[in-house]
């Protein structure tokens, strides 16, 4: 490449452009496009984090349900029922130990 000195420093001679630069869309449109792409990417990442969080929470609740005594055995407690039952069960075990 041949470079010539110009009024703004060095520039490329013979009208050659830098690779990767396009003259298609105006700068404002490219910026808005980039902003939308970044927003979409952030939203997808946040959705994945939330999905993983809920999977982990549900797995923990399933593990808690496995150690709680329930009747009948095949009855699946809701999330709030599981937490309330666990709280009451721990309280009852504590009281049993305290009185023994």
C-alpha cells in the first residue's frame, strides 16, 4: 500500500478504504442497529440466567420434598406448601428435642 501525507495526517492513496468499513448505512443507523443488537444480547443472557435460577430453585425444592414425610407418598406439594411444611416440620423436630 502506498500512503501519502494529507491535511489530516497519513491516508491511503488511490482511494483504498480500510477493511471492515462499510459505506452502506449512515453512522446513526449503524449505532441504532448496534444498540438493538446489544439490547437483544443482554436480554437473551438475562433470560438464560433467570431460566437457570428457576431450574436450580425447582431442583432444590424437589430435593426438599424428597426428605419431607408426606402422605400419600405420591402427592406433590406446591412450592409454598413445601416451604411451609418444611418450616413446621423443623419447628416440630426442634420442640421434640427441647422436650426430650
